[in-house]
C-alpha cells in the first residue's frame, strides 16, 4: 500500500458532483456545481467541497493548494461492467454475440490459466482505466481462479477500489474453459475468503450467463450468494435475441431469462446484469423490486448488433440502470465516449438523456449500483478521494466549441460528445495523482 499524503491538499477548479439521480427532468437539488470550487482532501479522504471563496480562508496553513483553475473536477468514473481478459479482443469484427464468443473471446480467455500473463494484462487494463478517468469497475475475470488472484493483486498494488469475480461456466463452451459446479463453488469461496473486504476490494459471484451454467451450477452460485450476503452478483442478461431464444430452450420452466437468475437466488440488491435489452414489463418491475441494476453497454450493443436499450421503459418501471463499457464487446474504455453512444441510443428510442443525468450515471449512479455509495461516487465528507480533472479544451475543436457553450449543461454535453481520454488531465486515487500524463 502506498502511503496517503500527510498534509491536507486542496484542489482548486470547477467542481461538479451529485447528491441524487437528477431523473429525466434534471431535478435541481440532485447536483452541486462550484464554478470556482475547492476540493479539500486529507489522508486520502474528502474533507470538504464548496466555493473556493468560502473555503480558502478556513484552510490550515499546512494545506497545499493545487491550482487546476479552468478545469473541471468530477468524481472518478464507475464502469459497471467490463472484462479485463478481453483487452486483446477489443475491435474484433464481424460477428454477433454467440459467434463472437466462440471465434474471439473464448480462445483469448484460455490464456489466463497462466497467472503471470493474467497479471501483465491486469496491469495494462488498470492503467487504461485510469488513463480514461475510471477509478472503480465491476470486472469479469475468466473461469480460472488465478485470473482473479492476478487481478486483485494488481488492483491492490495500485490501491484501487475494484470488484471482480471468477467466471462460472460448466457447459456450452469449449472444454478447456469449463469448471464444474463444485470446483466453481470452491474456487469462488476461496477468492471471497482471500479478497472480499481486503484493502478496497470486493467480490462478485460471476456466472457468465444462463447458457453456460447447468442448473446445478446456478444452484450452487445461489447458495454461495446466500452464504456471503455482502458479495455482489454479476452476469449478462437479455443481450441478444439468439441468446434469449437458447436460454428459453435450456430453462423451459422459467417465465423469462431474468426468471432463471431469480429462480436460483441470484437476483437481489446489487445484482448487476449487463445489457438488459430484451426484457418485458414484468421483468423490469421484478428488477426494480429486487433493487438490481441494468448495466447499459451502448458501444457493445451497437458493435455486436445486439439492440437498443430502453431508458424510458426502465424509468417507468422504477428500475435502476448504470453505464458500462463492456470492453472487449465494447469498443472504448472511455466513459465519455460511452455516454455519447448512450445518448445516441436513447435518441433512437425517442428519449433524451440529459448531460447531467449522464454524468450522474457514470459517477454516483454507478457507485449506488455497486453498493459503494458510502465509499465513492461523490464528494461527501469522508468518502474516498478518487476523482478526475477534466480538460474542457483538450483538443482545438473542444476548445472552440466550449467557448460557445452558454450553460453548464451545454459544456457537459459538448464534453460528452467530443471528449475521450484526451480530456482526462489527471486521475487521482485517494487524493494522489496517478497519471503520468
Ligand atoms: N455474454 C456472455 N459472455 C459475454 C461476453 O463476454 N461479452 C458479452 N458482451 N456478452 C456475453
Ligand atoms: Zn460483458
């Protein structure tokens, strides 16, 4: 563990964070914006945030002020669904989900039986997240428990708040990637004992999707979830029509795809299901009642031709959603680019995703989905000081466009539409800059 700074540090910049979901109509009490703001940090935690003019006179003499005037500080981005072993298959063309898994993904995941390989990929992956301003993610490993040991070791060395899990898959996939119900249960239990709650790390029980797990495996996953109620549950749901049809064949007694997870005790608060495109109204209401979250993955859905999620229908059912990159089905690590595609998907559905709500979903909304609201997501005193310094003029075009932005909303919108990793000036973990940008 790296030591946190001794003296308090105050970061001066424009500051934006959220206290609640702005909803479809941008509720005014849900966000705070300080045009000339200060974020005060000590021992890796937020001490206070507010207007610089108000806070500066009260700072102790020991406080170091770091001036990022003209830039925008927001809480670190939260990516609610991503696969670290798929770094090397990002941008593999030409297939929809089930073929893409067979042709590209499964062969790539095979290599993670080697822990040294896993560690090297995990280090690259985490650096790439940080370069893009993402400080927390919910992460798939592979079927190999050593892939998750390697990931947690890498995340621990960088002092990050991360959630990950070993994939459970015992059928309908290559022989070389299969576990068994019993080995999957035992390996997951071992990882939970070693990592869940250690440093800033948490475990997610991770059945790949209904198709690749037998009834017995899902039953044991549900048993594990009941035995470890603070673990998260992480899977895929209703992404692709061929996948939905196959699931129906495999589980004829279940009312729907979601009902498979529900039946085996895998639907609960802080269950996160990636995609959730092909759900019906009953499913959405059931998700809402359980307090589970849909991780919406727009770049992946467009890339794999999976379909268009329906934010308005989710809102109507009172169902949580958050945003995710889904690398390597997704095509970018950047949450800004991902929000831009989410906006366009919403447009195709006749829904307006406001820039304020978009930033909420990528920060506090993601933290809530992952059950991490007490630790991260905004600048409430005592939270981990994981944050991003955004450059509103990172490229000539952004600089030019932002000169003409009249309101905060317009600025945020242009940042989402035009921004990417070049907009991330600095990423700070526990109050310390980590980017050699
Ligand atoms: N469904 C099951 N496995 C996967 C995966 O690796 N990526 C995506 N996008 N969907 C899946
Ligand atoms: Zn995925």
